[in-house]
């Protein structure tokens, strides 16, 4: 099967001024604020526009009743400018209320609203260049691979983004390149999530990860079902055995640290489709389970990004991939399996499959003696009950968990620290095996899953588990720079944590 090209983000440039000559099919995105009375629609960050052009934009905005409220979009035509139109995007009242995330979301909302526009210029970059570019590229994302000519968009999408800035020197270019690299990685994760389970099954997913990894200079190894059975990966085999499409474990290694640098392990849940197995899920919304490899998608995108950005640390990713299906070869509720490393588990519910494949991968990852381990997974519906659709839950070693949560909030993915209360371990007692894979209680489902995983993390490894059950996949309407479908969360969190470890240990 062919390896798809996926989404191609727009090219990025920085410039000190708008072009002199008119540019075909173009838009200038300008930020506006509403001022203290909330009625302003005043253009900000505009050393590139003369007073006349600014005045024309503001007159037009007022005539249209634009208020500059957060992410409010207003399109106006300004004949004096070399662009086809101007798109004003609101940033709220005033500068005091902006964060990088405000700029990112405004840029994303603006980019999403554009169709039939090839060239985007923006002065949002005058406020925060990196956030503006990141938001534009994330918002410009589209997934069209499975559309025939009948419904495919008739335009090519945004082809080029030019960020206006008074400073076009190399530091600025580096910031632009970094934003672009991050947006490409997020798009990779989104593409994987959006690729339907008919086309993305374990063997195919593993091959795509390999192609991508090798192109980025990673060392890639795939264990197939025979190797997995031979080496004792009972969790991955148990979950995968109900499907005619056998499981895989992919290892992707970035060697950037030499002997002294820190070593980080990444683990991501790669269930290419989760029917629940014999403990089958209800039909309503079962199709959302196409996103059950969102953790794997983000982990692959992150390790590839680490290699492309040449991070001076070692990053080794382990990605277990399986399809959870009911069949006569599927595991049964009540079966006992042996996780990699020897812990036995009574599988009381075959729908709690994520922790089974992850436990194997975590034990294997710890054999490499990492300093840190970040694992992420669409693990529990309970994440959504506790934190809603946009807030990942992060559990693990207290200090590292808090560091991951804090960094996640800085990048706008907003993971929130959650505890792993000691007493929950009792809920995972089994009458026949070392552990049961589910608790008998309805309470704290997200934390129980984290408690299960904790049993498999080697002593001395600082670890964090990020539950992205809902945040990986937007089943509601698009917002900010987040489209419907795959979101790419938590790629930006994990990459920022890797950068932080590379800088501070
Ligand atoms: N993949 C699901 C979790 C999930 C639910 C992700 C909703 C995204 C949206 C996971 O494998 C699962 O089925 N978890 C069970 C665990 C339960 C059986 C203890 C759940 O949350 O219901
Ligand atoms: Mn499940
Ligand atoms: Zn699942």
C-alpha cells in the first residue's frame, strides 16, 4: 500500500513590508482590539500600514459594526492596499488580556475562515511572530485525501504565509522555522488520526511510521506478531488476536544526546480501531474510536520532530499497534494474559485494552533506562467526564507530572495535573492473577487506569501519563486553530517538554 503524502502546509516567509505591487488571491490578516468600552475595532500592531490605510480599515470595520471581540472576523476591501482584501481578527479588549494562545487562536480562526485565498500576509506577527505563524498553519490544515472530485475543495488552500515583522534577521527566521516545523508535526499527527481504520491498520501504520521515521534519520524497528509472541508481549498479542490484521510494536530512536545527555522514552497508544472487543461498545459514536491511535500519532510526530530539530537528547519512542475486534479468536472477559516482563493480568473487560498494550510497551521502554518516560493515550471515557473535551489529564511522578502540565498550559494544550491516590490500587486486585485490568467500582476511571500503568514503570524513572481520550479528537465544531477530527494533541506538549529537558535536564 502506498505511503500517503498527507497535508502539505503553506510555505512560510518573513518580510519587513507589504509588497509594492498587488498580489493575486491575497489577504492581509490584521489584529484589532475593542478597547475598554468594547466598541473600538482599532487596528493594532500596524507599522506596515500608513495612517490612511489604517483609517480606511477602521472606518470600514465600524460601518460593518465590527467590535474586535475575541476571534471576531470581519473581511473588508481596502483598494489602497496591494492585497485583495483585509481580514480583521478581534483580540478582545486590550493588550493586557493577550497571551501567546490568544494570538495563536485568532490566527487559527482567521486561517480557517479563508477559502480561495492563496497568499496570506499578516501583522499578527508584530505581536508574537511564532504564535501567529503557528496558529495560521494549524488553522490552515485540511484533510482531503478521501474526497473524490465530487466534494473535494475547488481551491488549493493557503499556499504561502508571509509574516510581517520589523526584524527579519536570523533569530526571527529561526522562530518562523520552528513554528513551521511544529505545525508540520501536528499535521502529521492529525493526518494519522483522520485516516480511517479501513486504511490505517497496524501493519500499515507501522510501515508509515517507518517511512516517516527513516526520512527524518531515526533508527526504526518493527516487531511483527511472530516476534511479539516469541518475546512475550502478552498484552499486545491478547488485544490484537481478535483481528485478522495482526498487531505491531514500533520502536523509533533519535540519538541526539551522546553519553551525557538525558534519555527520554515516549509511548503512545496505537489502537487503530477500538470496538471494545467481546466487551463490545454500543453503536452510538463507535466511529469515534478511529481516534484510538491518537497517542501513537502524537508520539510518532514528536519523535520525528525531535530528529528534524536535532534536539540534543536521546528520544526513543515505543508504539504498540493493534485492532481491538470481537471474533472467535478474540480474548474473552476472564482470560488471563502475561504482560511483557511477567506480571499476569485477568482481563475482566476487553474494552480496557489500551492499558494492556501500553503496559507491555512501558516495560520494554524502561529496559532502555530512560531518565523520563512520557506515555499518552486515548485511555478512558472517564477523562472526558472529569475534564471535558479539551483538557487532557496528566498523572505520574508528582514533580514531572506538574512540569508536563505547566508546559502543556504554556503551549495551549492545557493538560491538567491529576492525582493517583494510593487506595485505588486495591480496586485492581484479581482473584486469579497479579492484577485485574479494570476496577469493580465506577469511580475515578481515569485515575484507576493511571494506577494500572504505574505498576509497569521501572523504579527511578520520572514518568507522566497523559490521557487524551477526548482532546485527541474534536467531535464538535472547529474552534481557534483546532479543526474537526484529529487535533494533534499532545504533540506540542511533548515536544515542548523535550525542549525543556534538552535545555534544563
Ligand atoms: N478507547 C477507549 C477510551 C475512549 C473513550 C477514548 C471515549 C475516547 C473516547 C478505551 O479503550 C476504553 O474503552 N476505555 C473504557 C475503560 C473501561 C472499560 C474501564 C472506558 O473508558 O469506558
Ligand atoms: Mn476500549
Ligand atoms: Zn481504546
